[in-house]
């Protein structure tokens, strides 16, 4: 896969990493970046993540073969539609958003003929933000979920798959709704829980946190604005996951209240098996 | 500080690391280990964590200057008393248990004159277990909480402080009860929560976990038996911490249910400030 022009909308951690990787792997002859801040675009250019920066979408996508939207999830659908109307026929649009159903639905039927959007979510990232943390190897050996629908053209799906594989990703296909339910459990609920654990910690015990607390709450340092948008987009599935968690916490509470060590051991052992199965 | 004979009761991750560090730092001329399994003691001897292994406490402490109990928290008090009755006058006993109030109380008044016990908890460790994971640098730059009571002799407290500082630890003094309340929030509740998050994960989404889930649940791989004992010893404080967490989760739930993005952002921002204050 060689792309003549790759346009990255949103040159932060993910967009910057995508540009860097595209250049370093020789996947794109030219990488154009769209951002809100001139300084940030200039920085992205200096580190080699983009060749040229733009403050608006339209002039950056006129010759784009592939456009990847890497902005917060509440902006993606709008920008897909905006890019879709300004890019040439034959362009492929995709994104890196942590939620999929709302975005895919909002874009459906809004694009001109000849322009395809296929939702993607590379499971890569960090609690850090901005092109200063961009890393050309961020996507290597990561899983990218691609979320086609009944209307997705097979050729567009295959191009999307080839795109992510060219960055070193493994690819997994799911419906947007299945993606959102799964990610509620594997990412959004853990974020909510980490945030709750950090949020209730009184300052006088900060010094008594060790690696366990720091690991368990690391994601709570993530950007509140980005995460508020993710929760809003995946509200129902997150609420359902939260209910599951509350149920399990109630079981643990009962084991504590009843000093039922056998039950506590059973619950901890079941969870340990899950965690062990995931590897380090 | 040079110790003639240091006896470590329980030669697992912590006891093995203590023996290794004592030898490598030249803190003890002789390190004796007590364990239940001959193979494990022989392994500890081979890696240089102990000089000699014993299957029972009594013969291992007859000449001990310092005895450190590194067994699960539900065994520590009994072994402190057992060691205290067999060791010479002038010996210092301490431990590495993750809970303190129950242990300190159970030992109080049970030791012969001339033998002192001062509770300790080095905030070091991992979800791994056994001397195979022992690491001479495990205690370096870690915080050790020492939990004196009104009856603790100043000289014994100072020896305990000097002991942990010799391993490279910073030292913090707290009452056993304050320690247990603090650790409920910084360690025991995060463990419970990580376990709950891992426990509710259905196998079909295992593949969709990334670094966020893995960090957030890493401690859930810890030994269920050790943790059941910790929860049993610190039952009341863990229940109080769990109530705090449940309250915060209910606030997050309400923000989701009401689609109140401003409130969600406020809660996430407050937690991010806490997490940022802790550093990586």
C-alpha cells in the first residue's frame, strides 16, 4: 500500500503517531495535518509527523487518498462528513475513535457517492495527550477493531484492513454496537473506576500509594474532556457495565460483611484466572 | 548497622528480597530462613538469599539479632510470639505485613522482657509470589511504614527505623489503626476493585483489552489466599473505603444517567488532579 496523500485530522498523540509511522514506514508520500493550533501543527511538522499543516479540513483533503479523523469522539462524525464533501471521489475515510455506534450512524447516508467511511478503533494510546508524545511504533502489534455495517462496501473494508495492517496492527471486525459494548467493559468502565478510586483519595494518604495504586489508577490521568465525550457517546453500554461492576462489588461486600473467607477466596480466584489469561 | 544473625521467616518474594538485599549490602553476616518447603529454602540458598534454611521457627532464631516475619498476615502474630519466646534477649522482631492493627494487638503483652516487636510495612511487592521473583533492590527508595504504639520502646523504634533505612527505604511512622485505614484506601480497595473489573470480564472480549485494562487490573493477579487474609484482617476499614467508592460510583452513574457532561467533567477533572499529583 502506497498512499499519495494521507490527511490526518487532529494531530495529537494518535494523529501525530500515525503521521510519524506513515512517514517512517514509507506508507505515504505526503502527510497533511489538520489542527486548531498553528504552534502544534508546526511542532508536528518539525518532528516529521506531517509535511504540511492546515487550520481547516477542506483545503487539506482536496487530494487525499485516505483521511483519518483523530479528534475527540464528539467531533468525529461532523468532520467525516466535512472531509467527505471536500475530498476526491475514491477517497477512503476512517477514524480512531474509542466509540463507534454513534459515529457510524451519524455518518450513514451523509457522504457523496464514491467516498467511503469505515469506522476504526486502534487499541493504542495512553493517558498522555498531544503530538509531543507521538511515537512511530504506537500501533505496532496492536489490535485495530474495524466496524463495518451492512452498507459497507467490501472494497472499502479491505482497504481499511490493509491500511491498519500496513502500520503493524492486527485487525478484528465487529459491528459498531458490539464494539461499544465490549469497549465499555474493557476500557470505559475501567476508566470510570480508576477515576473513582483516585477521586476519593484524601491528600493525607497520597504518600502511602505504591505501584499497585499507581497502576490501578494510571488511566485516571487521561484528559477529562476526551473522556466525558466518550462516556456521552457510549452512555447506555457504560451504564450496563457499571451495573455489572456494582453487582460484583456487592458480592465482595457481602463476603466481607459476613467474614466469609471461602466466598472471598472464590471471587478473588475467579478474577485472578481472568487476569492471568490476559498476560502481562 | 551490622547484624550478626538476621532471620527471615517466610522466604517468598519479600523475605527472599530481604535476604538478598541484606547479603548484597553487607547488612548481615548471616541470614537464616524459615520456610515450609525444603525445595524452596534450597532455592533461596542457591540464589544467595539465605545462608541456611529451617523448617521451623525455633532453631532459626536462637541467635537472631533481628527477626523479620514475612508470612501471610494471618500467620504473622502467631509467629512473632513463637519467635519471641525462642530468641535471645535483646532481639528485635518486626514484620512486613500489609495490615497492622490486628497483628500489633495480638502480639501486645505476649513477648518476654528484653524482646521487642515493632510492626512494619514496606510498601514494596508485586502481584508475583515466591523467591523466584526476589530482587535485591525491591526495597530501594520505597516507603516503609512503622507502626509504634504507646508501649513501644524508643530504642526498639529507632532500631527498626535504622533497619529499614539500611535497605534504602524511607520511613514513615503511623499508628497501626491509621495505617490500616490509609492502606484500605491506597491498596486494599484498589485490589478489590481491580478484582471486580477482571472478574466481570467475559472471555469473548479478552482480546479487546489493551494497556489501560491491563494496568487497571494488574494487581488482581495477586495470590487470592494472601489477599483473603488481608481483607479479613482489615475488614472494617475496607468496608468503609468500599462505601466511599460506592458513593463516588453513584455520582458518576447519576452524571451518566442525566447526560450531565459538566458534572462528569468535574468528577473526572478532580480525580485527574489527584492522579497527576501522585506522579507516574
